[in-house]
């Protein structure tokens, strides 16, 4: 399997994930302002997940470009990541419709933790592949530390939701911001 | 990231958007002519949005072909545009099922205004990239003026829906016509 | 726009159309054999539409390969065709759930007639493009006659459904058979 | 039709299949732990099917790379396979929601049997194409024996579900394991 094929399939899956989430945004039953306001939490939940998936897509793209060869380990690490990403529409919908309940924030945080872990395992394989290239190993390890940090925060958001869902929401907002801002630099310099 | 990859991902997202809208067309509960007639507004709403998304796809394609390099600014302007486009199935469904209510026409107009704004910001980045090429800057600026005009009309359709939804509908029909007709010429000459 | 891009987008839309139809196959409410048997008409309707869309995809592919340049007329003829194809999941679901009602067979036939008409108009543009190449014009015209014949049959199925839905079903089965069988030869010789 | 086009279309369909399955995972009606636990069977069913479709995708990819030419027989064998694969979201949802009922395990096993049969017929065509290449024929025949074995097990799971659904579940778990483990070696050596 070529890197191109792996990336095209992943892109296809991610494009469907990011788009079908909107099907979970159910139109309010009545066409009044107050009914429309009731879907505001679902809308915010959707917008947040769109941003999260978009960041994952950009990062995934940068990772795949450092692939030397598509080993079985790489292939299945990638499919593992796509599996947890494919659940994002589900946890997004659940959180949007029950945003005050700890369990929905906990599930959202848990799924994003598992996505972060998926990225972590995928990158371990990339580090292995670039064994000779010290600059690349350094680069991967610095991203890996940041990844581990955000994974730990997502994991923390699971029990934290039972203390205060708003504390978990704060984590959900801080992490994309943390990725989004430096990503802008990276993308500028790494084409 | 290459222009090809950016375009392939955008095309994937747009292909899913334009196709999943049909899932919102719910079959009437009874198989009678009068029940079938009840979905006529949803059908018209679907047809209109199909045309709007198709025009956006064609325009997006022409824009991406003038890209020099995929900067972070370009990447995120594009994702911002795709976000608002991804809401089109939602506002289409809402308008089709509540076509007499101001709020549904207002939301439809608001989302299309935000798409037009998304195109505007994306093109600003393209203008920046073609700084040297005066003919290209001129071309972009003439499209930009038209874009600003249709964006302003969509914005106008939001309050107008509370005066008369039919006035907003008129705007929704006039703008695609305005893009569709000259687009035919452009496509003929710009391959 | 290149032929490749047009084909990739069309393929994306067709891949989504052929796949999302399965979402309309709702699992029976009870897990008994008699409940499962109730979805048999929906299943047959799904299988038939899968075959129809697959044949359209193969034919569309052969057509696009004879394209000389992507004119605006070609682009919009293609989008017109995709629009009517995008309604296939809707009419399939409606027919599967109301297979004894004339209106659902009539709508199914009407949509497939409009798809056939869409293919007809798309091919007119191809004939225009191959104005010099008499062998190609001959080839297109022989396909066009067959296309006109099946379009006429689909149009006939609309009023016929009000005489007997089974007569319309016969048309729905005969036409794919008519395309499927000779298609096998064409595909063998035209790679 | 080129091998590339066939693979891109198949990949598109498979990417949509693997992703839309998540739409069947309906959020529990209440945001309590006990309500959330009720979707555990659906979640397991989803995870299993994700793994099955991922394995099919990897195998499909390896098969398509041995294609010499896209004959009609190959094209329609492939579409036959995609048809049965497209039903996986349906049988997955049905099994997840009725996991104690024989009929849902029987339908799941039946569909996977038909997918295995689809792979079998597709490979027969590949064997035909590699008539001269004895090493390739040997390779295909060894895969074919394994394929026939897992197809037979899936067929067995259909009546077995009426003895014990858990016996069928054991088959559903054993077969992916049987493919997944050796697949790792193949992918390592066959790039």
C-alpha cells in the first residue's frame, strides 16, 4: 500500500465524519425563536467538534507526509485512530443534547482522549521509521510531548465532569486553541 | 500541504454535503398525492440548495486553481468556509419544513451570508498571494465586488424575512441566477 | 476544470448516493421473522436502485472518457444529471415502503426518466464536441437511441403505475437488464 | 476503466460505509449511566463491524493491485461485493439492538457470508487473469482456501444462531482475528 492510498482513504473517512455530524443537528420541532435557541448547545458542540476534527485532519496530513513505508503496524495504528475519530459525531450529538449531564461531557472527553492516544501510537511508529534521522526524531518527540499533555488533559476531563461539567468544557476549549495557534506557524513553514 | 490535497479534501466534503441533504427529504407518511404535495416545499428548498452548493463548488474550484501556496491562513479560511457550507443541509431542511416562518428564512439567509463572507475572506488571502500579478489582482477584485454585493443581499434577507418571507425567497433565487449565468461564460474560457 | 476533477467529484457524489441509500433501510421494530419479512420490499427496492446507480456510474465513466473539454454546458449538464441521481435514495425509500401505491412507483419512474433525460442532454454536448470524429458521432448516436428508448419506457411507467404498479415494476426490471447485459461486452472491449 | 478509477470508487464507497455506521449508534434517550450502558451492545456491534470492514478494505486493496485489466466480469464482481458490504451498516444496527435474538445474528452472519462469497468470485476472476503466472495463481489459491473456510464458517453461523447466538458471536470474533493476525505479516512484506 502506498502512502497516497492510505492518505486518500483517511481523507475520505475524515471528510465523511466532519460532514455527517450535521445530520445530528435536528431542526427544532417548532419554528420559533425559543425553539431555535434550544439547539444552541448542539450547535456549539457541533462547531467545537468541527474545529477538533479539522485540526486532527491537518495534523494527520503532516504526519502521513513523514511516513517512509506503510507497515502493517502503521496501517492498523491509523485504522485505530480513525475508529475513535468515527465516534466523534456520536459523542458530539450526545453532549449537545445533554450538555448539563456529567456523563455526556465524560464520554466526549474519553473519546477525544482515545483519539489523542491513537495519534500517540501512530507517531511511535513514525519515530521508529525515522530512526536514522535525528532531526526528525527530535521533531516527533517534541510534538509527542505536547500530544501526551493534551491526552492527559482529556483524560482528566472524564472524572472532572463529575465535579463540574464546565471545568471539562474549559479543557475542551483550551486544547483546540493550544493546537490551532501554533499550527498556523507550522503550516506556514512546512509546505 | 499541496493544493491538490486541499482541493481533494474540500471536494470530498462538498460531495458529501450536496448528497446527504437528500436524507432530510423525508418520505411522506402516506402514499397519497396530497401527502406527497406536502413535501413540495422541502423539495424546492433542496433543489435551491443543490444549485447553491453546485455554484459554490464550481467557484471554489476556480479559486483553488489560483492558489500559489497553501499557507495556514489559506487552510483555515478554507475550513471556515467549509464549516458554514456544512450547515447548509440543516438550514435547508429547516426552511423546507417551515417555509412560512420568518425564522427559517432568516437562518437560511444568515448561513448563506456566512458562506459568502467565507468566500470573501478566502479570496482576500488569494489577492495577497498574487501581489505581483496585477491582472490577477484586478480579476480577484472584480469577483470580490460581486461577492460583497451578494453577501450584502443575503445579510439583508435576514431582517427582510420578518417583513415578508417571500422577499427573502426572491433574494435566494436572484443570487444563484446572478452567479449561474456569467459562470457559464467563465467556465467556457478558463479551462 | 479538468476532466479528472469533474470525474472525481461525480464519483464522490455517486459513491455517497449509492451508500447512503442503506440508511433508509430501517431495521424492523421487532426481531422476529415476520417483522423482518416486512422489510423485504424495501430491500428489493434498495437492491434494484443499487444496480441502477451502478449501471449509471459505469456509463457515466465511459461518457466522461470521451470528453474533449469541460465546457460550462458540460459542467451544468453533469450537475443536472447528478441532481436527479441524488433523488434516487428518496424515491427508493418511498417505493420500498409503499410498494403497492401507484404514486410511489410513479415517482420512482419519473425520477429515473429525469436521470435518463439528464444522460441524454449530457451526451448531446459530447456529440457536439466530437463533431469531426464521425465514428464517435455514430457511436454516441447509437447509444443515444437506446437511451431515448429507455427514457421513453421510464416515462411510460408513470401513468402505467395507475393502471398496475406491477407493469411499472416490469419496466424497472427490464431496463437495467437491457443495459447490464450489453454493458458487459462494452466494458470488455473498451478499456 | 483503469484500475485506479475502480479502486478510487471502491475506496469512496468503503469510506462512506465504514463512517455512516456511526449514525446508527443512537444516543441514549437519557443521560444516565444505566441508559448509556444500554447502547453497549450497539457499540460492540459497531466496533466489530468497523474491524471487519477495515480488514475487507485492506484485502480489497491487495487484490486490486494484482488486477491486469478491468474486464466487465471484474467490474461487476466488484460491484456485487460492494453491494453486500453496503448492507453491513444495516445488519450491524439490527444486531446491536437485538443481540439476543437469533434472527439478528443470523442476518449478520448471512450478510458476511455473502461478502465472503463476493470476495471469492472476485478472486476467481483474478486467478483467471494471472493464468500464466504460476506463483500468483498459487498465492491466490492459498488465499482462496482461507476465504472459503471463513465463508463456510459465516454460513454455519446462520443456523447456529438458532441454537445459540453466542456460538455465532464466537464465529464473528474468530474470523476477523484469523485475518487480522496474518494480515500484519502480509502488509509488512507486500508494499
